[in-house]
C-alpha cells in the first residue's frame, strides 16, 4: 500500500506517529488506533495543567470576592459590592458562547493543539491584567470597567478551553481507560481551585485586612503570568490527536469546512443532552466551589478563614477520590455514575445545607463533604461522557457550543442568581432548592443519553493500548 500523502494542515512537529493498524478480526479492512502511552501521558498532563491554570483564577476570584468588591466598587452596601463582584464574574460567562463559536469550529478545522495554545495565552493575559488594575479609589469608574474588560477576555478564551481539553484527552485515550484518563482534567480543575483557594487562605491568615485590601489581593493574579508561560510551553510540545489526524488524512487537503449551522441543527439531540448534563454539572460545581465560601461569610456570618479552610479541605478530598471514580466509570459506565450524582443532589441538598447552616465546624465539614463527594460523580465522568456525544468531524465545535451555552445561562450565573434570590425572598435554603432543580434536569438528560464507556468515540476507530 502506498504511503498516505503528507497532510498540509499539520506541521511536521505536530504530525503524530502513525497508529492505525489492521484490526485482528473478520473485517480485514477495519482499523484500530494503537495508542502511544508516552503521548497519552503528555496529552493528559498538558491538558490538566492548562485547565488548572485557568481555574486557578476562578478559585482566586471566588475566594477573594468580598475583598474585590471593596477594591473595585463604591463603598456602602456590602451586599451590593458582592453582587457587583459576582456580576463581573457572571459577565465573563456571557461571552463564553462567542468564544465557543469561534474556537470550537476552528479546532475542528485547524486542530485541537493550536487552539488550546491560543486559549492559554489569552487566559493568562486576562488574569495577569486584573492584578495591574488600579482600585476604584484611584481610578474611579474606570476600575470596574477595566475589571469587566479583563473578565471578558478570560471568558472568551475559556469558551474554547474545556471542550478542547476534554476532546484532546478523549481522542488520545484508549477506549477502556477514557474515564480514568479524562478524570485527570477535572483533577487539574480541582488542583487549580486548591492552589488559588490555598493562596487566598494563606494571605487572609497572614496579612492584615488593610494590607490585603491595598496590595495583597494582586499577588494571586500576577502569578498567572509565569504560570501561563509554563502552560503554553507544555501545550506547544503536544502533537495533534490521532482521531483528528485520521479525519484530516481521510479527506486529505480538500476537507470542507463544517458550517456552524450544521454543528447545531445537525447535532440538535446531542446538543440538548449536552446542555442538560452540563447544567447539573456546573450549577452544583459553582455552587460548592465558587459560591459557598462567600455564602458562609456574607450570609451566615461564618469566620472567613475557617470557611475557606473547610471548602479547601473538601476539594482535597475530591482530588483524592477523583481518579478512582474515573476508573469506576470505566467499569460500570458513565450513566450509572452520573445518575447517582443527580439522585444524590436531589435527595441530600436540603439535609446538607441544613448541616452547613447549623454552623459548627463539624457540621459545615460534613455538609460540604457530602456535596463534594456527590460532585465527584460529575467531575469524574463528564470529561469522557461529553466528547462521546459528538462525532469527530464536529466534536470540538458542537461540544464548545453546547457546553458554553449551558455554562453561561446556568453555571456561571449561579452565584449571582442565588445571591439575588436570597435577597428577594429572605430564604436561606435557596442554594439547596437550586441544586435540586438542576439535578432533575440532569437526571432527564442521563435517562436519554447512550452509554459510551469502553466504546469507540463516534466517527473514530477503536482505540486500544499496545500489547505488552
């Protein structure tokens, strides 16, 4: 058989080692992808570390929200300051679908690796810029405007990040280990949160309130500069995924562009499932990891340092369980693991929040710990379940659109919506009711999704590990 022509869409450095081999079976024309363990490890490491860098910012922003409200918004009503801070947080999510509509189709056209490098640069630049913005006392109304601009840059870049990183790992992983390897993406997310939250907690404990307000808050954001350079280096060293390379080689240089409309209308059922799954995943995620620290401090008047430490401990617990839950999803399937999470949030959200509201350190730890373990059902299985909803040809684009629309409408707005609901109703149980509603929607999506564990990705050849 003559060698396949060189692919002009892939640079020599990004052209993967051929891995398609004849399958052993009755169909002699079928092929399988024999994964390269070294490349798989590099892909998982780079995607997870890049995700950790991005979510380091979200952890810092959420945990220092009260201080940011005082820095960037007029003094007066503390609740109004917190709402303004979360408003800037939510605004970034409004542009995420735009980023997804730009970066997603681009990733299906020019490659996953190149787009992930661009999103890394933009996210690091936006985060670093926040650390340089003058305060409201110095610049006046220009300060919150610049904060919003930096957040919009972050949101736009994040629109192409998660879908690309999860697609990258899924397309590199062997079918039987996709859940375990995909779980490391959210391990990176948790590690970023832990690093950001841990740094804020340390600063809160060591610095006086005046020092934290005048200059200390800038440190976590300025760290993003060198972190971004490291993440960019790791991603630039990656090769393109075998699934994407095979798709391009199949069509050679004449591969047509996939219209954006086809990514939506041609995948409408999968997109609806994606929106439902991402909704329950992100509402519960942002509720626990982003909103709860501020809820403990501003609504329950809980000691700020202790509240941060409790949630930080829950994140460490989640990190310890995460890879094992990913392996479990490979054994029993994605659907059962995600379904357990939906059922758990439906039944236990109210009891867990009542425990948290009891106020003692033990009760808060038990309540948040229960929610954290339920959240692991999503963080461990979603990175492998979501890419399997779409075929290779439109995977990055369709997943970016569905994921970011859902996150923008429901996930990223969670802190703002719940804070407003509590302010309007005076009902401190609103966080529990909000999570229960999300669990119902997620449960419906799980019911209609197909099981993907141990099976090839749609549109891709089976991926297996090399024989010993």
